[in-house]
């Protein structure tokens, strides 16, 4: 098979350009990932505090539906307890 007939010159140029862009992108990302960190990481104590800082608002970590204390209800009615025990259930009636 004749290779020149299978791929036209514009297709070949586009393929090489795209391959070059891909390789350049990979080199650029590798450089950014592997570069040494020049500046030390700043601690929270080192951070400057702006003069008009917003005060910290403490928020409870308990969800609102759990924040309400349970309400105890006094029941005056006593549930009726059946006279037969569990062991009697299913036995034939005489």
C-alpha cells in the first residue's frame, strides 16, 4: 500500500503539530509538578491579620434536628397486656 496516498500532507502536518503540542504540554506539566518550592509554607501565626477582620462566629456542629432536646411525655393510660403468655400462642384451645 502506498503511504502517500493513504495520508494527505495536510493531515500529516496536523498530526505532527498536535503531537508536538501534546509533548510540550506534558513537559510543561512535569516541570510544574517537579519544581522545587522556593518559598517556605506560611504558618497560620505568620499570616498578617487585616485591620478590619471579621470576627469569628462559632457554629455548633450538631445538626438542627438533633439540637432540640427530647420531650418526655407522661402517659396516664397503661397499655392492656394480654393475659396469655408468649408460650401459649399457637397452642390449641380446649
